[in-house]
């Protein structure tokens, strides 16, 4: 049996989203590629993992069992793979990049990969997306060479001793934006502003080791003389469902994948924030060169 980490990542993404298109977008690959990898995994295992239902998916009983197993063992798996793939990865000049869940870098990734081909650089680049805690754990275990995330988040992780021995290089600047549902009363306004959400609940993504002041954009709301009721939720899916009910709003950045939903509206604010590369302090030269190459593209 020949099952690799890429197949497992594809399976877990499909199991989470129960939709091949959404799962592929989450991993920055095309839907046909993801489908082929899932089919190959099912062929290797000898049983089906999903039942196709129109545009959606249902996990089979075997799929449910495998999902539970891989979720429980993903941390240990990243440790093992980090040890096993380290030297081989360097020899092949492969760069594995973890992108923090929610950040949509699709248009930048296309440019980066196209420019790499034009330059003839012999580097294989693999992008995956995931929750920040999971990405950092895999990064520390050597599974990822680079992580892309909000600068304010990684600065706080350093401050609270979660991670050390790293360097940060800014990649792009993005606008903060207000996101809300088409069912929100504010959606009736042609040109809404943040003050229109006074009295509504602010939904925030809870992250360990990051102060609530940062997560709830306290400085932003002080500037606009607002004091919304804040509710912290564990993941983006929870925020999405809360917004769909119709009341409440969130403040993220204009690269959040949630913005791609048909029933989510948004508008940009003047405030900007940095999205940065994170790598080891003494990373290999070809990784440093890759970061310089990306930042030199002038996004």
C-alpha cells in the first residue's frame, strides 16, 4: 500500500468541506487534481471514502473511521514526516509552504509559480492551508519550510513563547474589511460604513496565545467610538454560520476565503495589516532566496 501525506491532506480537506471544489480551493489545487488523488487513495485502500450526492459529498462508514484516525494522528504524522523527509526534501529543493487558514493567496501563487517557470529555477513549491496552531506545530517539526500568516499573529506567538528561532519578512499588505451576511439589515444600504453595525455582535476567531484585544480589533473600534459585544468562535466555519443567521459582523482582511461565498458581503476599511513569511533563523539559502524572489515581485 502506497499512501502519502498529500493524499491524506486531500482526504481531510474533502472530509471537512464535503465538497471537492471547496476542498481543492482550500489546498490551492484544481478540483480535478484533488479528485484524482482521492480516487487513487480509494484505490490503494480498496474501499470508497465518499458518496457523491449532487455537488456535495457524504463520508462512508469507512471514511468516517479514517477521518477520525487521521485527525487524531495528524500531529504525530507531521513529526514523523518532518524527520523522514528533511534531507530528501533539501536534495530535491522542495519547499513546503503552510498558508494560514482563511488567507486567500490564489492570485499571488499563480504569479509566483509562473515566474519561477520563466526563470528556470529548479524548485518544487507545495502550498497547503490549515489552522495556525496546526501549521506552526508542523513547521516546528520540520514538515513546512515556510508559513504565511498575519504578522500580528506571529508577533504575539513569539511574545508568549510559543515559537522562537525564526525570522519574519513582510510579503503583502492587505486592507481590513467588514464582512456580514446578505440577511443582515445593513445589507439594504448601498454604501454601508462600520458605524452602521453599532449594537450588533462582533464575531472573532479565537486563537490561543493571542490577546483578545488584538483579536477583537479593540484599537479599530476605539477609533470609531464603538464598543460591540464580542463573541469568540473556534473556527471560520462557525463564524460563517453565525453570520448567515443574519445578525452580527466580523472584521478580517480582504483575503479571507469566506468572502468568496455568495451570501457574504464585505467592504474595505482604510486600516491595513501585514501578511508575512515565517522561516527558521538559519534556514537553507534556497529558502531565503525564494522569499527574496517572492517579495521582489512587487505585489
